[in-house]
């Protein structure tokens, strides 16, 4: 067993996005590709000698191979301790928790989140820092700079470590601890939620529940939590076996890709509560019987009912939401007398607010919700929030949501995704939209007056850093908004996301179909972008 240095040359496509580096598996399988990025990450950090690292992933194809590579490189670069999930498995929330629990230097999380998996699917890697959250831009920029100049990497000539056996082993001078990927996370959830109340809810004969793990990482976590600890009947968790190709599905918990769960909940005899999570366990979808809860409303309702959850009964310091997320949480924050921060998209922007105790709850419209218990969004945490609220209020999901709208008004909200648009065309659309901004202000569109049009810029209130060009915004005099963003989480072309929002406080107008309520704004949004003219498409790929 010896340390070796391998000569290499840079790749020109290793710039991390909002969630690390994501590419096709076949790209990562190129000689030196993964090694270059891992070494560039280690080089971008302060001295890693003697430090501790968490390593794990969502179990997708290439996960186990990549972990062996990373461990050998970590040992060769001087790390002295690594914590690895059994079989190489760790949900992103669980990895964040382990980083925080063991005060490690950071962690490498292997996932492409909700993207499809398998030999022809996607793979990803990202570095999380010592607070458990995604690396800030200063570090990701340094990683990218190193990828452009790398000439060698360090690794070990060694047999692979068996990842299936719990316990400690060594790799050179580095100790490797193979840990139960679920146990510490379940213990954390037990500290936050009233498990006794949830058990009573689940045991009621008039309550049933279905959770779709989508053959991804949350299967073992959900089975342990819901069926073994909280007493839900066997079979409550469906698609619970993690598969390297996620069963050929697209593990994105929304109305399109989690259609099997939607059909179950919208059946006349469907269960009272349903939920799903994504590939790496950080996203969630919440459903009631024949009822869909938007992620924005979910964040607002969790905030409004946080006093019912033991872990948050001392109060909230603030709420943070991504800019495209609806303004529903803002109204709850105002009623509670706490700030609501508007940040760019990307969970890393919440980290400073959480560390500075300026926010307790955070959320993104892209089905991500979380709190200060870790520094990532957390799908199962959100599901437990809803179960705790349902247990305490003894009402249905639809009743809780409708009562919320009666009190705060309703933010009608939808997101239209146009996936896999050729990148040059997508960028041209964004340029064309922004060029219209100077003449838009003051115009009347959809019987509303445009009050502002800009490219969102964010000033971090903690470290005073500035993030520019974070999404195109068009705001109207009645509070309605149109927002355009290109997503950085895919691996083919670009995804154009269009967000449409309208606030309604008339109590007689709170139960209109969302697409109908927003119909005039949807037409304006499509026309301004010139979608049909530039792409030939007449409908979005996904509507949420």
C-alpha cells in the first residue's frame, strides 16, 4: 500500500454549478476526470492534513466506484479520518448532519439529486463545508480555478475497502469508519418532533399514509422512520429499495414525475396524506387526499404552525426563501414580526443566515424545505413537519391549507419548465427578455402596470457579499410577478424556468384552478420570452 502521484491534464468543463459538478456518468468515467475534480477540491481547501471527511452518496450508478477513488485520494492527501455510509449510502441531509455531529472538516456528497441515474444517466459530486452546507462561491470558484491548472493528483495503490461492513478499517494512515447511514439521522428527527403524537395519528383507523421513495436514497430512511419507529403499516413506503438506476424513473417529486403517488392520492379512496422525496433525499412533495400543496405554501404553513413542533416552540428568528419562491412565507413572517429574507436560488445562500441565527426556516419553490437543524434542505424533515402538524391540529391537509388562505390570502403560483433547450437558444431568450426591460416599466400587460423589471442582485446581510444576475424579474403594481431563470442542475442543454405569481386576498376567490387564475399572466410570460418562435414548443415539459 503506497502513495503515488499521477500526471494529468485539465478538463475544460469542470465548473461547479449551484449544486456541485454534474455530468453524464460516461463523462465521469473518462480517465482522470473524477480524480482531477477531487484533487482540485482538496487543493482549493486549506491544509487538509490530519482532517476528517464525510463521504457518501445517493446510491446511483457509479457511486460505489467513485467512493473508492475518493477514499484513496483522501488518504494520499493527508486526511486522517473518514466517515462513510454503509454501502456508500448517505442522503444529502444525513451527510450534512454527520458533518455537523462529528465536527468534520467537510464532506464529499455524490449525487445528481433529482436527475435520472444509470449507466447512461447523470452523476454528480459536491463539497460541503464544516457547517454542513454547500461550499460557498469563494470555494467553488477556487475549485474551478484549480481544475484549469491541475497537472497531477495523489492517490494510493490499494485494494478497495468493503463498504458493507459496519466498523473501522484503515487505508494507509487514514482511519475509515463505516457507519449506519440512517441511525444518526433518525435520532436527530426524534429530538425535533413529537413522535408520540405522530404515532397516535398513524395508528388511527381513519388515517392512512403513503410515501414514495422513488427507488432512491430515502427508502431506507423512510422505512426506518415511518414503519419501524412510528408504526406505520408495512407497505406505507412504496418504491423503497434504492436502485442504481432509480428503477428507470426520474426521481423528482413533482406532479409529473411522481405520477404514481399522485394517482394514489387522487383516487376516490386514496389515503389522507402522501409525500415523496427525490434522488438524494433533500426535496419533498406534500399531498393530501385529492389535494396538492405547493412548496411555497408548504413553507408558509410550516412557519405558521411551527409552534406545534417541539423543536421550534421557542420561536423562529426569521424565514428565508429563494427569490423565485412565492411570497406566501413573507406574509407569515410579517404576522409573526420576524424578517423574511429573499435570496438567490441555491441552498448555499441560506447558510450564512442560518449560522448567524437570522433565519430558522428556509425554502425553495423547487420542492426544497429545511431548517437550522442542518445546512441542507431536508425532504423527510418536511414530511415529519406535516405529520406533526396534522397530529396536533386533527384536521385534513386541505382544511389546514384552506384555513391558511383564509387568514393570509392566497399566492396563486406556478412554474413552467422547458427542459433540454439548446443552450444557445436558451441564453438568447434570456438576453432578448432583458433587453426589453427599459421599455417595459409603465407598460400595461394583462391589465396590470409593470412597476419594475430587473436582473435580481443579492447583498448578503451577514458577510456583505454580492451575487449579481440571479434571475430576471418583472413585477406589477398589484404584486404579481413573472420570473425567468435558467437552471444549472441539468446535464443536457438548458432548462428555462418561468415562475408566475398572483396574490389574491378576496376570500371568495381562493379556490380557482391555479392555471386558470394565472392564465392571462401565463400568456404574457410566454409572449415576452418568444418561446414558440424560438423553440417551436407550444407547452412546457413540466408544470408545477
